[in-house]
């Protein structure tokens, strides 16, 4: 049994110990008389642990977000301005430096339909679907208008482009501010100046030049430029006269006069052309006004006689005869028997 003096510690009876009474007074505010609930204590402790873990997880996520989340301008670029030249349908390109595809600075990508490619101060190589390739020189701007199994079309707004295509005729074409250029299976260099005028030099095969809206037909609107020849593209939205690369300077000047004033320059061209330039006179017969055709054909007969003893009168009456004559002139030119 306990001693009487210790009973106070157990049931408050017996004499009061001064030291014990002092401790009771100090601990009184912490007194708890409710029954002990161990389940609640364990649950509360678990919640505190989970709460701490959640706080740590949120903090870690915040740090990660700060480190990897892109800058505001990058987020805007990704959401508002997705890169339209990153892939998909179109013409693939690579550049020696930085170019602008749909006004976005890139070094390579895919030019989409209705998209523009500006080479700025660089050069670029543009695939023409799977049928060819075009080299775009510095300061060149092109637009892809169409690409399909039936037709591929670019629009050369300005600059210089060297195209090489191996495909059936009319599968590839290039629009310009001056004339529509249809590839007939060839290699050529096309240049468009800031005022919309330009020129074309054909290295192999042939191209067709047509005034926009002519649809590839119509007298005075279409001319064919063959390998070894060049032609101007005129600001008046029409093709110029094809010239042999080594044409005499007098004929070059005369063709320039006709291009400036078709009504006044015919006689100069006829007087300046020699047998080696019969193909230019034949092209003039296609482009000139109907009233000028007889004298043009009469001069052509002097430079390259019509086949099968055709006469000028017969050719004037039957367009098929002129096409036969034109083919003969071209064949002689290509064979070097001008």
C-alpha cells in the first residue's frame, strides 16, 4: 500500500505537497478531461503527413513549371502563330541561310499551298513536288498556288528562279505579273523585276508564254520559246518576241522597238532578221495584228521557205498550214540548218 503522504498524487487525499501543488498550477491550462480517442489522433496525424506531402508536390511542380514553361512570346507563337511551314502538303525547301516562309524566319521546311517563300538575302532550293527542283536566288519571293497530281503552279512575284523539270508537258506552270509560263518539259531561268517585267532564258526543251487570261490559246497571246532562246516578259501582261541567244544586235534593238510599240515596230524587225533568226519572224506572225500577217509571212518565206510548196495565200487561209510551216522552221533551228 502507498504511504498516506503519497495518496495526494493518486486521489487528492492526504496532505498536500507544496512542490506538487506548484506543478499542478503550472500545468492546469493543459488539463484534458475528455476521453482519449486514439483513432482520431491517428487520422489527424495522417492528414498532417498528407498535407505536408501535398505542399511539397505543389512546390516541386511550381519549380518545374518555371524552368520548362516557355516565354510569353513563345507561348503566343505556339498558340496564335503555329508554324505553317513545318510540314504537310506542299513543296519542301532548304536554304543556305535564313529565309521567310509565310513571314516566319526558317532555314528549311515545307511551303504550303497559298504560302509565300521570301529568300531575303539567301538562296534556297525548292522541290517541285517529285518532278523537279527550282533554285531561288537572293531577293526572290514565290507563292505556291496549287499542287496536285494534275497540276503544280507557282507564282513568281519577284526575283530569279532556275527551274529544272522532268515531267509531261503542262504539269508545271509559273505565273508572273507579266505572262504565264507553262513548262513543256525543260530547264529555264526566269526573272521578274520590281516593276513586274521580266525575262526568260531556256536551256533545254521549251516553254509556252501566254498572256494572263488567254487560257493558252488565242492569236497574239501565246508564243513558244525553245532551247537556246530567250524572251522578254512585258509589263503590259504579254510575252515578248523570242530571240536566239546569239541574235544580231540590230534585231535585238528592233524587237525592243516592237515591244514598246507593236503597231510601229514590225518593219524594223523584218528588216533586221536574217535566215538564222527566221524563228523570231515566225513568232512575230503569231503575235502581230492580223493586218500585218501577210507581209510578215512574205518575209518569212524569204528566210525559210514553206514546206510542201505551200504559198502565203494558203497559209493565210488555213491555220493548220501555218502550224506546219512553224514546225518546219523550229526543226531547222534545232538541227542547226538555219
